[in-house]
C-alpha cells in the first residue's frame, strides 16, 4: 500500500515523465471492480479529462494528486499507477487508462480496494482527501516538534504507539507499513502506551518519523512497494514480511510478528522491549 515515501516518489516520477503531456483518450472500468471507488460516474471521466494538459503532481499523505488543466486526478491507497511509454505494452484490464498524445499512457489498477478520483478542482469534498491536504506533512518544516507535541492530548495517552501514529489520520500517509521501522529506530514497541513514553522517547520518536521517512523517500520507497515504473523501492525494510523470523541487524534477536489493530506488527524484542 502507498504511504508517504511512495506517494512522494511517484509524484516526483510523474513530474519527470508526464508533465506537459496532453490527454488524448480516457477509458475507465474495463474490469469492473466492487472495491474500486470513483467520484461520481466514471463514464464522465473522459469528458472531464480529454484535451487537458498535465501539470504538477503531488504526494498528499498516502494519495497522489495529478493536475490536469482545471481538473485533478487523485489516486488513493491501493490504486496502483504505472507509466507505459508505448501503448502496445498497456495491459487489457485496469480501472483507469489515460492515453497521451505521444502514444504513452498511465494505467491505474486496483487489487483489493482503491480510489480513483477525477474531478474539477474544488469540486470534491472527500473527507480523507481534505484532511490529508490540510495537515502538515511530516517531511515539511511545518511538521516540527511543537506540532508533534500538540498531537498529544489527554485522549491519546491511552493509545498504543501504533494507534497514536497510524490511526484517525492523525498523520496522513503514515500507515502500518512505514510505522514499523519508525518505531524500531525510536526503540519503542508498537503496543507501548503513548502516555507512558518518556520525554526522551517522544523526542526520539519525532526524530525517527522525520529521518526514517526522509531515508525511505530518498531511496524511492520501500522494498515492499513498487514505483511508477513497476520497480521496487530501494529502501530495505528492517521490519516487514521480508525480515520476520530473521535476526535483528542491531542485536541479533529474532524479529517477531503479531496481528494487532487490524494489521500485522513487527518488532525486535531486544531493541523494542514491551515495558509499561
Ligand atoms: Zn534488535
């Protein structure tokens, strides 16, 4: 699933690849999918988007936003976007195909579930989109220690570190994927209660959010995810399905996995002890 490092990487790759191109043809829903979500009727997307010129693309939390003239295309978590430099390479099944005037194309496909939105700028009131646009992103200067400290309230003391960081869109785009290595570098077990963290641990957590996400982004995303060209990211995950059961690189303890709050957590019992 896309999270901040991948949405930022894909937006950058879009700016290097499709910026300035003109949309010639749009096809939606060649392979109807129960859990592919559109804005309004996808049959209208062609009218909306044909002849529009591609402008800047942005990563917004876990979403990618593409400017297309006075319209916007927004791809949410679970919607995979690929670029093809030749129409003959385009796969037959997809939820959105955007053909450009130079015979290249963008193809969006949804596996489990995903959002494929197109709309006139300003004409979209999706809650997740608006919240993700409004809140400071962790890699910006606006996301500073004071902002991070203000995310703590009396209500968040009871939350585990995982729930605090990766639910309620508290930090849009920081999800259950990047969470694992962020907590590893901070030395915090995902089940630790936020209210029990020391000032020093909170400082480490803030630093780890910034540094871990910056490193993942610098290396074009995690090795568990794919970029605009279908290549896996260059960031080697420390805690993921790729490393469970293997020895921790720091202390040699076997990396553990458990189901927790609607998704797997991974941790090193040596580096991230579960203390109260
Ligand atoms: Zn360890």
